[in-house]
């Protein structure tokens, strides 16, 4: 995850999930949808940031839940440093 102060409110969120990390488009889209939900859940607290969620390691379809949990943990850390 990369976060920077937003130039304007609300901040933007980008998702980078390459074909090497997840070969099937169906799985990439599923992960992207799950990541969007985790961002929506923490949205009021992170609106002052521009955020890029980037998948760097290979993720299997069975591991999507753990990838979402890790992104949730990173977003919670971001919220914690903001206070």
C-alpha cells in the first residue's frame, strides 16, 4: 500500500493487480471488488489520503480472503497514524 496526503478531498484510491500476481481476470476482478469493500468500510477516516493498493506477490484464488485481511490491517495502521 502506498499512501500520500490527498491534493483535494476526498482522496482517490487505485488498485494495481497485475497478470503475474493473478493470471485469471475473474480472480483479479473478485479481489478488486473485495478490496473496494474494505476501503468503503474505512472511508470516512481515510478521505484525506490518496491510496494505491498494489498486489506484488502471487495470490491464489483461495488466498483472496487473506489478501483482503492484509489490506484491512494496512488501512487500520494508516488510520492509527492519522490520529
